[in-house]
C-alpha cells in the first residue's frame, strides 16, 4: 500500500520576523505620534517633516544599534557558557555525567537504559558540551552574522515604517489636513502590519491587527493631546 510522505512545514525565520516587528512597530508609532503632536502646534508641514525625518534617522540608528548589541551579547553569553562547560567536564566530569543522566531520567528513561547513551555522549568532549548547552542550559549556537543582519533589518524596518505617517506631510501643505490624511493612512498601515504580524507569529491575524492599531492610535492621541495642552 503506497504511503504519503510526512512533510513538516515549520516557520523558521523567527529571528528575522522579530526584527521586522520591532523596527516596523516603533517606526509606525513613534514618528506617527511625533507628527500628530507637532501638528497641533505647527502651522507648516515643513516643521513636521523636518522633525519627523530627524526622529527617523535617530530612531533607526538607535534601534539598529540596540539590535546589534543584543545579538552580540547573546553570542558572547553563549561562548562564555560554552567555555564554562568545557572547564566543568574537565574538572568535575563525574558531576557532569550525573547531570547528563538526570536529563534522560527527566525524560522518563530508566538508569539502565540511559547509561549507554550517557557513556556515548561523554566519550566525545565536543559532543558532550553541545549536549549540555542544548539540554541543560537551553542555548543554541547563535549565527555569527546575526548581529549585523539584526541591526540592518531593524533599522530598515524603522525607516520604512516611519515614512508612512510622514508621507502626507510631504505632499499636503496644510498641517491639519495632512494630519487627518496621516491618521487614516497610518492606521490602515498599522492594521495591515498587525494582520501580517499575527499571521507569522501565531496570533490570530484580526486580533493582531486590532492590537497594533489600538497601540499606535493611543500613542498618537497621547502625543497630540500633550502638544495641544502645551500650546
């Protein structure tokens, strides 16, 4: 009887999606809130566009640098823990063997069944350390190029997201008219972005769209209200 091969389809680009979400979320909401706040006090869209572009430049650099440092810190932490594990299997091998055995016991294996597997793992120091890193510490080897890609992805996503609320101010000369257009365009962009984000992150797309739209709208409303009170 012919069998149908089992094909698993798992989404594996979680790190890239996370970077896009971080950059795009802030890019859509922060410049949107800034532009909305300035619109209540500025008669000219030139001021709003200038301030918005300056914020996008500074924000993208700061966000990209933050992503770079976070990824670099993860790699440094992994390397530090890996070195510690090599030191431990050399200095206290009996204790480390007990830890390997306990991991298998926690999975429901008996000591008799686990013993040959433990011995096989402990026979190779590199394999032993790899096993401890993965199953004792829950750490996977980070991609060496992750820091640079993370910085670029977050910064670019921030720029793309930030230009959306400023587009109306670049086209329309009246600040109040541009504000209304920006609100409509940005809220639509937030809804679409939240929908796509929900699809890739496992959240119900409609729920993700509504959450993202609500957060962006509240941020803009708060900035607009503060600027109105000050002016």
